């Protein structure tokens, strides 16, 4: 692998990570608007640490999920 290819690959990986982080913060922002103080810092931290499958689920169900379901998904 050439230096250029390696740098390109590293840049793409960094971009994907930044995109994921922005998506997670989007989810947290919108859940905070819905649930207010019920969305505790502990829940926010669990969202930030969640795996990709869980993040996708939260994104897909952002408008319908209840606080109880959210807590269950993040156990």
C-alpha cells in the first residue's frame, strides 16, 4: 500500500467516525427535546457508547420510542 493510499484510507475512516459522532449527537439532541430531564447524563453516555446496531435502531425509531423503551434498549 502506498503512502497516498494509506492516507486516503485513514481519512475515510476518520470521516466515518466523525459522521457517526454527529449522528449520535443528533439523536441525543432530539431525544433531549422529547424527554427533557428524563434523558439523564447516564442515558446520554450509554447512547454515546452504544454499538452501531443500537444507534441505527435509535435513529430509525427516534420519533416513536418511549423513554422506557430507550432505557431497555440501552441496558
